[in-house]
C-alpha cells in the first residue's frame, strides 16, 4: 500500500463490521451525508453511528466536513482503491506460491 495510506489491518478491521459496511455503501451513493441521514433504518442510536463513523475515519475510509452546524461525511475513494490494490498484490503472491507448490508436489510424484 502507499506509504501515506492507512495500514491494511486498520482498513480491513474497520470494514469487518456489518454496520460500517452499510455506512460505506450509503456513502458510495456520491454526495456527502449527515449523521442523521446515515442513521436512518438502523436500530442503533446516532451516538453508535458516530462511533462507527469514527472507526471509518480513523482508517482513512471517510472524511468529515463541517457545513454550518452539521458534519457531513464522504467516502475517501483513494483509500478504497489503495486497499483493493493491496488485495490484488496479496492475491498475486498467493497465486505464485500456489503454482510453485503445485510444481513441487508434481515433481515429487
């Protein structure tokens, strides 16, 4: 991952929660969203939503912006893309190692 990006463990930990995944999904709709909007349909308090948003912000996945008295949140697509790139690199490494293992086992057989 890029040196300026958040650690992969922090990103994937933040994404390892159903509520946070739903919040990301809502933020992918495009325009910045308020906590009030993001809270709709959840059976948890706005305070709990704020805690989930804090985890996403700490992982670099979202960014808050103050507009008047309201705080709006928007997705940080660069961090999502960086995380996807990281997964592709890991996947590529696994493919190489599995191919080497297969070759080794076939040679021994």
